[in-house]
C-alpha cells in the first residue's frame, strides 16, 4: 500500500493532466494575444500598430518603393526661410495690434524673451491689404506672393518648442531639437526611394549667401543609412568633384568603369550576402550617372528670357538685385529638379549670420524695417515665380510645396531696439499644391499674434500631415535604432485633416 500524499503536495499544479492542459491553453492564449495585438484589436493596444519598415535592396537603395496608401503628392518642395521670418510682417494680420500700437502688451509687463526685456506692441511697418478672390490679408512686404494667396493653405497656429535658431532649425527639419536625427527628406527618401535613378532622390539647395545656421543637419541622414542624406548644391556652387580629371580621357574613364563593374559583379557572385559592397557599388554608379545628368539639370542657359523675368533672375547692379538674381536661379534649379522627378527638394532662403545679425537672414532683432526691406524683395518675386511656373507646367498637381521657418517673432519690439525677438509660441507656415486646400486658413494666434490659441498645430502635426500627403502613415514609418522604433514624429503628431483637399 502506497503512502498517502502530504496535503502540501496535492496542488492541482502538480497534476500531470492538469499541467499539460493548462500549458496548452496558455500557449494558445499567448498566440491569440499576439495576433489580436498585431491587428490593433486589444483594448490597451487599440492605438498601436506594427511598424512598416521599407524593404530596401542593398544594391538599389534609391529604387522606387510603394507608399502605405494612395498618395496625393509624389514630390515635396520645402522653402525654408532661415532666421525666423516674422508672421506679423508677412501673413498674420492682426487689427488689434495696429489699434494698440505703442501700448504695453497686457499681462507681459515683466516678460523676458530670448534677448531680454520687451518694449511696447508694434504694428508692422508694412500695410496689409486684401488679396485674391479669398480676400486674404497679407503684407505689402511680399506683394508677389500675396497675389498667389488663392493657391495657398495657411496654418496660422504653429507652435515650436525652442527659441534658439540652431535647435529651432533642427526641430523644423528633423522633428527633434537635438543634433543627430534624420531630416524630413531623409525619412521620405528612406520610405519611398525615387522614380529617377540618374539624380539624387533628395537635394538641398543652400541660399547663395551660405548655409543655414545648423548647416548640414538640416538635410542629414542622422541614424538612417547615409544613402538617404540630401545632396547639397545650388546654381552658384555645383556638386564638388563631379567632373572627370583633366588628364583622363573619356574613353579611358569609361573603360576603367566597365572593368571595375565586371570585378564587382564577380565579387558579388562569390559573396552574395555582402550588402555593404552592394551599397557602395550603388553609390558609385549613381555618382557616374550624375556626371552626365547633374551638369545638364544645373545648366540654366537654356531657360528663355520670359522665364528669367518671371523669377526676377534678369536683374543686376545693386545688392538686392544681385542677391535676388542668385536666389532666383536657385528657384529655377528647384523647378528643374522637380521636373526631373527628384523626390524631395529643400530650398533655403537666408544663411547663417554673415556681416552681422539679421544681415543675411530673417533674424530681425535690431531694425526690422531696414532688415526686411532687403530680405522681402529677395524672397518675394523668385518664390512667386517658382509657384507660377510649377502651376503653368502642371507640376503642382503632384508636388506639395511647403513654406516654413524655424519659429516666429514677438508682437512687441525689444526694449531699446526697432526689431522683434524670437517667439516659438505662435507662427505661420503655408502649403500649396498637391492634396491641400486652396485659399484656406487654419488656426489662429491671439489678438496680438503672440500665442497660438485656435486649432494649435505642432511641428510633429505638420510633419505627420506632409507624410500623409505622400501616402505614409507617420505612426508606422519607423527605423529600429538603439532598441527603439524611431519616427520622424517621435511619439507625437496628428494629421491636420482640416487642411486636406
């Protein structure tokens, strides 16, 4: 007769049949939970969706890839006004600011901003007037752009998170105020590649006066593969080291490339898993194609006189005219790149301080009337000409044009100056072209233009909307880095549905 089992050992967990049954049920539950979680059907995970990382062939990193859903836009052209362009002197009309000109701004008597104490409220030195069929009130500083308000979709309730230029440029260009994060263009070329394999998928066009304050961070790949960084050149400074050395004949250069290609192909056959070599070969092959295509696209000598006049690229003799012509040539280059199918073009107006504060960009601290009297004419006619030219060629149907700046400026003048200090609490950006409403305004700042108060749009919302127009879900476009699924919009951002056509 067997000894009785002590009560401490009579637990159901020690019953073999019970144990096997519970184990099977538990494994099935785990599998079911995983499947429901992937489909977003669990209550606690209702907002979580699986990442959609693009499948990239190492040998064809620039190859065209499918969007997540049907896109409204195929290409993006970003016009970035470096230095923080004042919303109150361009597009954000505030009658109360005019009425209370010279008075203190209520509730801000002891307000200290980036450069110090604030003085009184100050209306814009430029008159605002109704323009277009929409009757949009814009400033006489930018009359040519004002004539195109019926093409534009304004967002007057933008908000940033920093009042310093470098981090502000980072935040607008990359979604993060710190260095080391991928730019908008890098994310988009990582996701979609390019339909044209003879030009870079992403081109950054610096202002003819120089680079923006945060320089190449504005078009850097961050932690994405280096293939997705922007290629930097403009109408004044072509891509460096692209031409064949003078002492090498074309036939010899071609024969050498053919021989190298055969060697690479043999190596790839022996080591089919060598993705690093495949990526290196792809970059060299693109460089070889660019030797033929980039000089052609950057050669503006074929542009007719009426196009040069449209952009204001036919004038010279003064500082404003010379600078405007150089920027206008960059605008023509941007149009030619969009025409050729370049996925993302980033066009800069304004450069890092050269010659003093606010001399080469929109940083109007000292005397906004005299400083913007230089910058307004440089931006206005060429940018308006670019929009008109895109429209008359039918390119706005597939191209999203984005005008932005790193943050806005104060409705007060700085104490002891005739200029405005930095203000990330409320500013204006606009879009035009594919997928957005025409002649439309979204959101609002307060009665003085100081803070966004109606339908506030963050930079992450702005980025999410741009991605959406390209057919990309900002919550699912990710790159796995340092144990995290990284996104352009971090863990934030909502598509601004109200601006979508």
